[in-house]
């Protein structure tokens, strides 16, 4: 009798485990992992040192709301110094998304994405990023990593920027205005008055330094700041603000300059 109870308990556990495995499989099956095109790969053509954290920003649109960004692949060929960037999405293949020809109107609109990828530190030299902006068309852009001038992580003491605020769309002909937000590291620290802004193709590079007032008693605490910057104007297109931050990092924000509405 006792042996029968043991066997019953074992069989029950097996059935429960099988049911859970089956449920997990059913949760996975309605998704299909696919590679999706990347319209833009943003990376400043110059300004990185070999002690910086190199970042790529992958930007584009998914075909519709049945897709969701899932993963990316960044492969470096050290011999050719070529970086191949790929982006993958999970596509739902059940319910309203089962038949791509009959997706309801509420799900048909393209879904924009911006994915920031950390490549890490690279040896000095020139690199080429290769990516696909369609199923058949391959594009590339190059950037240079310089040899660091000194052992410090940053050649310049950059402020600790945590985010960049800007409207997602800016009318063409209008002044582009962005706000950098972050924290100073002590009560004696302050933002340097001059902000260096460099437009490199489709990237606005923002260099905001910080300094320290000497001969003062300082409290080491975070002091929030925000500063609004005027970036000028730009032609219609997709752009990136790349604001350098301390410790070899940067904060990125993509936006579009669009045709101004006529009255």
C-alpha cells in the first residue's frame, strides 16, 4: 500500500512537470525570432580614445506592432577592424498577428526603436561598422579611436550627465534646443561656462566640462543641474545627440528634423 502511494506521488509530480513544460513551450512557440533592418547606426566619426566605452546607437522602425526588439549581435573582427551590427526582433505569429495580410489597423503602424549598444574599449585605430538597412542592402560607416593622451579615463573632466531632453521631432528651419541633465559631485564643483558643440554629419557631439572651486570646504554630495543648449538648425533627417559624460561614458538621444507645417 505504501509503495503504491509513493508511485502515485511520483507520477503526479511527472504530470505536473510535463504540464508546466508544455505551457512554457506554448508560451514560446507563438514567437518567431527574425533579423530586422537598421536604418541608422550612429557613432561619432572621431572623439573616442582607447580608454573610452565605445557605444553604437541602432535606430530604425519595426514593420508593425507584432514585432518587439529582442536582441542584438555585435561582432568584431580584430584583424580587419570591422564591426558587424545586427538587430533581432520577436514577431508574434498567433492571434491578430497570425496572418501578416490581415493585421488589424490598430497594429499596422511602424514602431520606432532606438537601441544603445556598448562595445566596450577598443584599441586605437580606424573601425568600420557594417549593417543592413534592408533585407538586401548593406551600409557602413567608419570611426576612429585615438590613443589616449594620458592615463586618466577622460582627457577632459566631463560633467556627469544622466539624460538629454529634446522633442522627438523638430520642424525644419527651427532652432534645435536640447537640455542636458545630471549631477555635480560636490558643492564646490560647477559647470564650465563654455560648452563645446560639434556637428559631425548626423551627430551633435556635446562636451560639457566641470571644474572645482579651490580653497573651499566642500561637501561631497550630488548637486543636480540642468542646462539648455542651442544646437543651431539642421536639414530634414534623423539625428543623434551624443553628450559625453564622465568615466568614458556618454548619453545619447535620437530625434528627427521634419518638414515644417505650412499655415
